[in-house]
C-alpha cells in the first residue's frame, strides 16, 4: 500500500555549507509541521544535518539513542 501524500526528495550539493543549509531547512520545516523525516546519508552528513538543526537536532539525538532514529 502506498501513501499518496508521501514524497521522496534528493539533493545534489557542492559543499558542506550547501548541504547543511538545504538539509537543515528541509528537515526543520518538516519537524516543525509534525511530519516524519528521514535522512539516509553517511555519518558525516548526518552530523552536519544534526548541527544544522540546532536545538531540534537534540531531539533527533534522543530518538537515535533510543533506537527510533
């Protein structure tokens, strides 16, 4: 069964700053709206995404530690 409201987004980026800005903005928007988000990336990019989220990233750290992220 598919969810017609689900989307899949990819990103091409040329620097860490570009990645952080775009991914941080995308994730922040989704989290603030109460949406589920998913990042599938190498550990370095996951760390950049967490840092870009600031305080929202702290919530992700707790979810990952609890095995929910």
